[in-house]
């Protein structure tokens, strides 16, 4: 297995380019390196330095590679899709200078407000809405590939229009887009990331690794928490501690000789500044150990 393990600013409680509840980027990058990770995602555009010379210097002195950028927006909207393509253009100028950063992780906005739970868009799309949604995804994918040679990977996400296994299967059937499979979000909607990875690994070149705490999920449902509240209560948790059978998942990765990045991306917001590092270090040690065990086997 030639898998490489990285992480993302999300695992340090970073959701926005600027926010007084977020850890300073220098400390975030220092702790990423100290925890043993070798690659990182860029996170929200503007959080990490987006000047090439500065970012290159900051990555190199910590022995970190840039793996991907991220686009998040309302993919049911043509206007928002235009805005995402404009942001892709801006980020690509930087991204293309980092040879390891081949991927653009595309995420559909939640249909609920993260902080209030208010329904912002229909939870389910009718046929016409679905076709428009697929057209917008294909526009972004084609633009990234044709203009920049970058690969868009779609990230199914809780409370978005691609969250359940049925919806993901429909996306795979109706497009040729590949996936960023997120083990925690997949489990959140009662999917089985182990069997799904086994079935669809040829369409999954890039991974987000975390688990889901079903006890928190049940409390969320009972008390009708918005998703951000559930995140603050650690609904997405360490790979060793949640509902995902991570050892079985890594066995699948070993069986298929997975050759790509597995990015630890444990949703946190807000996060006390001293919270992320111990979790990141435990997670890195755990994933390294179960990877080595399978390589030896």
C-alpha cells in the first residue's frame, strides 16, 4: 500500500478565511508538521498564505506538500457555480505551482443553515433540479480539467444533496466524476464506507478520514441541533473512536493497493486552540500503526 497520510485546516477548527475563533495559521501548520503529517489541503481560500513564494517557503520549512484545494457552494445555482469557477481560476494560479496538488475537492453547500438549522433549499431535488445540479458539477469538472489539468473529486457531505449511498450511486451513474470519499460523512447517513470503498475504489482516488459518533448523532436528532452544533459536540470523531470499522477500511485499502492521499479531516468548529494537536497526533499514530500492520501482512 502506497498511501500517504495528510491533514487539513478543518482538523484544527478552521472553517473560514478569517475568524477570531480560529487558531493562527502559523501554529496550525507547525502542529500539522509536528504531528507527523506530510501533506495538507489549502483549506478556506485566504486562511493559509496564498502568495506562492510565501506558501512555498512555509510548506518547505515544515516538510509539507500541498495536496488539494477546496470549492464549497450551492451547486443547484448557476450563479453560484459561476462564482465557484471564478474562485477555481484564482486558486489554480497558485495550485499549479505545487506538483503534488492535483485535486480540487468539490462540495455542495448544505441545504440547511449550519448554525440555525433553517432549511435554505429543498432537501431532495426533483428531476429537473437534479439535471441542472449535474450540469453545474460537470461545468466545474470540465473547466478544471480542460483549462488546468486539475481533477475535480466530489465530496459527499452531510445535509447536502449528495449525502446518502443512494444519492452517491446516482451521481456516479449520471456523471464520470470521481469521489473524495469521506468516511465520517458516509457513516453519518448510515452508509458503510468499507463495502462502498470495496465496490467503487476505481472511482475513489482521494480520501477524507474520520469517524462519526452515533451517540452524538442521536442526541442531535432528538434535540434538533443544527449541524454546526453537532460538530461542536464532536459528532465527527477520531478514526479509532467512532462507528466506522477503520481497521476493515484500511484492510480494503491494502487489498486494492491504494496509491493516493488519505487526508485526516475531522470537522471541528469552534475548537479551543489546545484541542486539535493531541487529537491529530493520536490519529496519525493510530493510522500509521494500522497501515504498517497491513503492509507487513
